[in-house]
C-alpha cells in the first residue's frame, strides 16, 4: 500500500469512506461480485433505505455518560452487539482474507461467522481468533461432506453453526453474468473436500451452487444437524413470522433475519422491515439477530430497538479489508462501536440490553415525504381490509420484550407434553382443595358480618356490590398480619388487591415519577416485578444475589453506581424468604443492615414474602416487622396460603405522604386512587371466601397451613434426597452438577454443565418427559444460562422420584453419556 493509500485509510471517519476506497482499489469485476445483488437490486437498495428512513428520538439531561455496549449471546460475552457476517472468498478483498478479519474482530471483542467458502482453513482461523467463531453452513448434496466440514469446525473450537436456509440455489446476479465472473486461479474453499466437489467447479459460484447445493431442504435439516453435533444451531435467512415459528418449533438456538444481503430473491423485504414480525413470532424463545444494510452505529441501535439482540455486518468488513487490510478493519470496528456509543448517549440509552422501541420516531414533516417515496416493502403495513389491524411496532415496546413470553413458552411446552413430569409451575398442590370449602368459607364470613351487627341488606351489598376500592377485609388482613408476622399496622394502611401482582403495579406506579428513578432488584429476580416495571417504563437495575441472598454492601455499591450517572434509586424489591427463583433466604443480620441502608439512602424496600407461611420451622422475622422507620412496603398474597383462584393480595403502605399544603395521608391512599382507575375494586366474593378461611383459623394463616407446610417441606426433602441418589458425589463432580438446599418454599436452583435454554427444555420434555424452567428467564441483564429452576410444590412423592430420575438421564445425555 502506498503512503497516499495509508493516509486515506487513516482519514476514514465512516464505513462509507472505506467503501469508496475499496472501489478505487479493487478490480471492477471483483467489486461487482462483492457489492452486487440479485436481479435489479431492489432488495439490495431496500436494506440501506430502511435504515436511512429511521429517525431516533433524542433525550437530554439523562445522565448517561458511559453506555454499556457489552452483551451476551448464547452464553458468550460480546464487546458490542455486532458480529461479522459470513462472506465467501475474503481473499478477493485482501491477501490475508479471513485471517485479517478474525484478528481485527477478536481485538474488538466481536465474533466472526466464517463462510463455508472461506479461503483460509478453520484451524488457521482458530489459531488467530480471540473471540467466538461460528460456522455458516451451506448444505451440500453430499451430506457426508457437509458433516465432515462441521466436524472440522467443531474440532477447531468453533462455537455455533449458522445454517443458511435461503439459498437452495444462488440468486440471479446480473453483474456477475455481465462480467462473466470467475474466481481467480488458486482461490478455492479451504475447508471442503477437494475430490468430488473441487477443481474448476468452484470457479463460477452460481454454477457450483446449482451443481452441489442440496436443493430440496426442509425443516428436518435442523434435527439432522442436531444429531450430528452438540453445537448450537441458528438459522439464517428468515424473513416471515411463519418461518420464524417453524424455526422455533424445530428447536433452533437462534434466528437471523436476513435476505442474504439482497443477493437472493430480488423484491424480498428489507431485513429491518421484516425484523419486528420475526421478533414477535419468536416470542423470546431464542435470540434474534439480523443482517442486511447495517452501515452505522445508529443502524445497530435501530435494529436493537426493533427487537434484535445483535446485528451482523457484511460488506463494510470487506470494504475495509480491501481499503487497508487488518489496520483498516480495526479502525472500522472501532468506528462502529464509537458511533453506537455516541447514539446511545444522545438518546439516553444506558445499555444495549434495554433499548426500547419508543426510541424510534414516526416520520413527520419533510421526512414523511421521503418515507412515502421509500420502497413499499420498507414501510409499515397498510391498513388491511379489516380496517383495525395494528402493526406491532406501533404498540408499547413491552409487548415485544422476551420477558413477557417466558411463561407462555412454559405453558406451551406443558400442553405439548402432558405426560411429562413438570418441575416448572410454582403453584400450590391441588390435593388441599375441596369445592365444599368454598361454601363453608363464604358462610363463615356472612356469619361474621351478622355477628358484627350488619343488616341483611348490608350483607347483601357486601357480597353483590363493588364495595370500597381499598377493600372490605382490611381489618381481617391487618389482624392476620399482627398474629402471624408481628406486623402491627392499622387497617387503613392496607389495600386489598387483585393478587400480589396488582399490589406491585400500584406501588411502582405511585412511587416512580421521573426518568431518573431506578428500581433495584435481585438477580435472579421474579419476573412479575421486572415485567411490571417494563410495562411502566421504569428502569430496572439488578444486584447480583449471593448464596445467602442480597448483600447490603452490594446494594450500596449499586446505589453509588446509579448516583454516579445521575440516577436515583427509589426502591429495592426483594423476596427475603425462600425466594423465587433461587430459593435462598436472607439472614436476620443482613435484613437489619438493609433497613439501616434504606434509612441512610432514603429509599424504600418492597418486601414480597409469599412462601413464609407455607414453610416448616421458625421463620426469620420479616423486614416489615423489624421496620421502625416505615421504610418497607409489604406486598402480600393469599394465593399460596389460602385460595389461589380467589386472586386476593394486598399491600401494606403505611408511609406518610405530605402534599404542598402540608396535609398528610398514607401511601395506601395513593395506591387506592390508582386502583380506582385500574380494577376499581377487588372482587367482593373473592374477599369474602378468603376472609372466611382466615376467620376459621382465628386469624392465624400459619395455623391454616400446618398441613400444607408439612407437605411442601416433605416435597422439598424428597427432591433433595432423590437428587443425591441420582447424582452421587463422584458423579456430580464428573458432570459438573450442583444444587442448593433451601430451608423452605417451592423452589431450588440447579447448575448444569450445558446451555439450559428453550431448545434444551424442549428436548428434555420430548425425549425424557421432564420439564423445568430455564433460570435465564429470571436474570434482567443476562445470566443463569447453565442453571435451571426446579419447583416442587405441585408434585407428589412419586412424581418427584420419577421426574428426578428422568432429569438425571437428560443431564447425562446432554453431556454425551447416552
């Protein structure tokens, strides 16, 4: 490279400049091969036009200074949500080809997807790699040759397979036809068997594809590939919700939205346009990535806002390689990361894992005209004949968030495999319920009202009418809390809610008033609170949980982090007893330290403890019972302890609220105001039945649950004993399996030596008849990929014995001990 060329490369301040330099330096036919698309190149143009039309909504004074670019995909850390897309014959762009790409990407902390038609061997590339390598797979007619290639990649340390599904034959690329393009002598795929597939047959890529590609692939190819390798499998080339659904059903580990860079079906939609539909269809079952048209850091941010977990960058990598080799590639990756960071700061985006769809603005004014001139496939769908159809991108961003679909996926798996033993549902055991109990509870409550002097008309109203928004049974709830938990509060501090979930929603809505307000949660964390925060656009910041629960020191450190970037921690949510999902219990000393911290930092603690009264033994005092400074809002429910179907919960909110005029009231009053606009009131019959049950135990819910506590305690012991039998100590160590031993509650967590994702869950249910919950569901910012949650509450001893034995066989099979 001449001095002038080096100076030009060093002066490049955008990926587009590398494109211009590459065009100057490449042979015109090579340039056309790298840059061209299929047909009239409408789809090629649509890919970049879709991003050109994107408008981002800036945000000011957000306090975001150093946004978090790092992410995790398939359990591996990436420095940014960007990978190098698979591109064949990179030696056409520069003599070192893929070697330079792998080195530069590794230095940037970015993965590379290596093409079937790479011009360097897998072993050579792996020797230079310092970030994950994935293999892009074209399926050949000679299936054995395809599998040999996969085996070579796996031996070299490649970490995933990207199955290209949109190329049973290569698209009609007019530039190559006009140029009569052939590969230069000496350039051939370095990783395919030479005999039977090589020689001059590689020289014309389209002819070679027509002769050697397997043309009639169907979705069974995923299972076939799965049988041949333990590597995760992603499919690349999906553009519709229907195909995305088929991919999930086939058990893939990831979906890549792609139109092959506009090189296959001309007239197909832009990849960015297809992205929301695919994300919605996948529903969080696996990661969704996309490629096609990414040229700037703002493009990366736009794709994340529409639901992608990461993007793949293609042609710009080749252009930088042609413009200046490894040095130019290094600069290109740095430029892309810097542009992404700039865009995140200017939009107030803290992390790539929390990019809302609301970041994208609808076109208006002068831009709207450009939007109307843009290709039709890039625009939002026009109204259908039904008139009221909605495009998902116009709805609140929460509806497309994977956390909203986690339970749906579990329910779908349970319905699909009804004979499987399920350790997934955290619900009470059915054997304690009898329909006759409902009548007894109801009559007892009616008698209670009559004994209290209520007239027949008043009793009728208490059962048939809406009733007070804050609830009819506040006094009964307050009395039970005093007897069971030592929580002494006035009935006016209690709001009776539709399950504890409404109590969470009301509390969050009342407390969080500005964009700076932050909710701290444990990690892992119950998805109900993170889901409620998502619905309300509240920022959630996780605090890593230790084996004994949250540490006040970790919470304090996180408070300092939030303050340093201009945020304000308003509240901390915690399940201190037998938590969901991990099962851990916080010691009394740590609870006192947490209360002291809340007082020092002027924050509230949202305490949720649904499992205390269904657990054996003496319980650690609640935070609320130790609360002398009204720092704790106690969130409760009678679903686990009395009657799940009644859906009666409550919030104890005795904090004093002062208005501008100096008048005072309770936080409970504010929750009641909000509730009046949400559910109006909690069902009178539900309250009556729950109240009757509590009255029957003289207000002591713990007494009501002596038999249930014994049952759940036995189920937990049986599960732990059975795990010990099925995984003896030496076997546990060999397999890398371990679990915790909670003292109560419904759950325990188990570490396994493989990726415990939705695909593994589906295999476990289908092949071994056992269902569990991936712990990754419960980590707000990623984690738990090799941990599962086991719920024991809903199972009999026999179910547990059979289920754990099936689980042990599944774990061994995942490790190759079939």
